[in-house]
C-alpha cells in the first residue's frame, strides 16, 4: 500500500516538474519554423536622365523657332559694389536680386514729383520677368572683359565730338519742351528703330522675340516696334560698303548647333548703333545656341576700334514663352499726335517768349 502511494507521488512530482519546465520555456510549445521568404520584385532604380538632344528642322538645321523672352534684372555692366565678384552664392544672389528689384520697381513713390512722372507706367505695365537675375547668378551680362565692364573709350575725332555736342543740345531742347523739328528728335521717339536694332538687350517691357526658319533663311522679329531681320544663310557677301541700313546688313551661318550672324553697314544717323558707336567701323557678331528645350544662349560681341579700346562680349539667356502666350503687333508709327503736340507746344512757348530759336 505504502509502495503504491510512493509510486503515485513520484508520478505526480514528475508531472509537476515537467509543467514547470514548460513554464520556464515560455508557457507554450515551440512554434513551427517560419517558411523561407519568397523573393519579391527588385526595387526600381531611378531612371538615368536621358541626354537632351537639340531639335532639328525638317531640313536639318538646329531648330530655334518659337517665341523667346530675354528679360532679366542682371545689369549689362557689373556694379561697383560687386567688383571682383563674377558669380554669387545663393545667399548673395538673393540679396542682389532684391536690391535690383527695389531699384527697378515703378510702384515706388519716393524721389519727388519729377521722378514720379518718370514712373508714369507703373509695374502693372512692366514685364515681371525683368525683376529676376539670371539663373547662373552672374553679376553682369558682360563676360569679357573679366571685370564685367564695357572697355574704356578711345579719344573721339573732332567731327564726332561736334556731332555728340549737337545731339546733346537737341536732347536738352526736347526735354525742355522746345524741339526745333521732328528730325532732331531721337529715333525711338520718331518710331524708326528702338530695341529692334542689335544687340538685343532687356528693357522694361516688350522683351519677346519670335524666330522663324525656312531653308536658307532665319527671321528674328522683336516684339518692340515693327521690324524683322531677314538673315540669309547661303553665303552671299555683304552689300556694298556705301549702302547703309537702319538695322545694318546681316549674314548668317550655322556653326554646329550655333547660329552665327554678323552685321555691318549700319546707317550713320545718330543713335543707330549701340551707345553712339561709329556706324562706319561698328560690327556686331551674335551667336544663338539652344542649350535646353526652353533656353537659348544669346551671345554678342561688339567691335569698334574707333569707339572702344577692345571688343567686348555679353551673354543673355532667352527663355521660351508658354505656348498660350503670343506676341501682338506693336503699333508705333511716325507723324503721330505726340509729335504734333510737342512741336505746336514748342512754337507756342516761343511766341510767348519762353525760348528762342
């Protein structure tokens, strides 16, 4: 009897010990091993951007066609405050852009009544794109010379000094409301040429240009005023030196992906060429290179040994316009009412003794 009880006690103790061991192990029987993971699809790597291939016309020339805008606040010449600084850091560029935008805005009302009159067209009429510097953060559009400045002038001949003095007198009379005749008014006032004469520089508005192409020709039509430069590409020589035109005589060619055009034979009228250079010795070479789907690099080099001590070069980005935007006719014309009013007002002042011929 006692032996039977000892055996039962031993069995019960073994059962209790086995349960305790299971509790220590985690109170649950061991789980089944997890099945091996099934490999999923490999993660996609970012696609390598495709190199941009410049477009071509159906006849194989680089395609420059479209409407482009050259507005920017980056000045032609590097400001003295940025001397020695070709390209700015992001922080410097932001500060530079804000300074330029403040200087250019026409919504300011400081400076007195005369300055206010000169801002008669407020920013509503302006090209907002003119308030941004170039994307490469340059401090000047001029890239050569390295200081970003137009080279020094050479001494003017006595004849050119006399012509400049006469032009200065005519401008002073016009600003005083006493012009003598329509012919002494500036060419832009008379709507003959304005920003349609090369080089193409940004202005307060109407900074668009439309480029057309056909086999053997390129046409550049500026938004401002009414002219278009029709540029032959067939290698024909320039017209004779004694033939002079308002926009000069232009010849072009493609050098790889760049349209290179050279213009000479400008008329001798004051104001026809840039900054009063000498039309008889003035030459401008322009280069148009499409560097992205929405960007043309416009580069021009000006040469005139009788005006500047050396040639100089500037680069301006042209940005393609949204297809929804279009150019409209610029209705500038001669013999408009302004000229009639200016001249009749001047004669009335003379009659009243305010001025003399």
